[in-house]
């Protein structure tokens, strides 16, 4: 069993990786430092958005799944519903016209 890292550590590492790729990102909701869930909102600055949530596949491996996608206002509403349900939720907004979020890179599913 691999040790689990804290939510805050993962968020800081993710933001650092985005900075290295010159992709702007912001923490829009700060959750529980130790065990808060993390959502990533990808905003391509065209009026649309996607929200990704960490989850598990059938083999128990961590993955990223699309929680919501479509008009940015609709994605924001879905994120708002999640945040009301889970006040310990972290939300990171990534702004990239090329739709890069880096969640598919090694190490970010941990």
C-alpha cells in the first residue's frame, strides 16, 4: 500500500507543475488540508468549462473523471452543488485556451 499524501501537498505540487508549463491556475476554494477532495475546473476562456473529480477505477487505481462539462455557468453550478455537499472541497481553476490540464501526466493521479 502506497502512503497517501495530503490534499494540500497535492494541490501545491499540481500548481507548481502547471506553473512550469506556463498554465495559469488558481485555488478558488480551499478545502481540508489533510483529506479534502479536489476538483479541477478547466476554463479554456471561451464560455465553456469542464470539471474533473478524483475517483477510482475498477482496479482501485486513482483516476480523474469528468464531473461536469458544457457552458461555464453550468459547470460552476455543478461545482457549487458539490461544494455545498462537501465544504472541505478544494477547487482549482486552470485557465488554458489549448485545454491543457496536465491531469493525465504521471504522478497526478496519486
